[in-house]
């Protein structure tokens, strides 16, 4: 059975962090809350997942998912764009986030006119480099190329990774298929290893 890119993302985070628990995680694009829930499963006692989404439905669905799993105390979600994370994240977690997820595009089964954009995504990626724990962290960005603006966003994300994270990341997905999503996975500090690009 073929693994999805989301499964590869989760496996990469779990393997890179070596099964160790950590205090803080970030889901920059909550969607249905699945990445946030996965991150919560790895948190240490007292840890938190911080989540952002521009759609209120995404925030409320994620809150409901966490409540159903008895994990509400491990989450802090914001109805805000991911590019504004530095305005919302508590000061104590800056520089201490061990994993961050971006799932670009739009919320499934919702208004496709509301989606991430190259400009806001680049600002968010610049911000996330300021909040990650550079001694041990993983950054996962899943870029969907098949929707309006998706190819341009992918090109900007790819350029950002090449210019800022050379030697620290690898990609997964069918590069030859222009409609296929591509996963970028970068590792920092103890999680880093030689990555083929």
C-alpha cells in the first residue's frame, strides 16, 4: 500500500525526533486538525500545540477534534493567518517549537476561493524559522500545486527552501506531475541529516 504524503510527513517527524517527547508544536494551517492531533500525541506533560487558520470552521472543527480526544488542554488555536504567528504565540515558546506543519491550499469541502497565498505563506515561513528550536526540530510543508495559484505558491516555497534551508531538506512526491502535491521536510540540530534534494 502506498503511503500518503501526510503519512510520510508524520513518519518523518516521528523518526527525526527519535520518539522523544517535546513541549511545543505548531500547526500553521489547521484544516481538519489532523496534523495538530498527531503532534499532540508526542507532547510532553504540560506541552501545547499552537494552531492557526483563517477559516473559523477549521478552528472550531479542530477544537472539537481535540475535545473528543480529551486533549483540549494541550491546544491553543487561533482564528488568524499563519503569517501572524509571531503576534499570537506566547513568548515562552519562541525558539522552542520542535515540529511545525504547513498544509497549503484550501480547507477540504469548503470555499475554494479561500486558500493560502504565496505572499502570506512566505511571511509565515520566515516567521517559523524564528520560533523553531534550532537544536532539535522538523519543518513539514505540504504544497498542493493543482489549484489556482498553487503552482506559483509551490515555486515560491521551493525557492524559499533552496535559498534558506539548503542541505537540510528533502522532498517527496511526483515532481513530474504538475498537479501532484509535494512535501518538503527540513530538519534542524540533532534531527538534521544529509538530505537528497
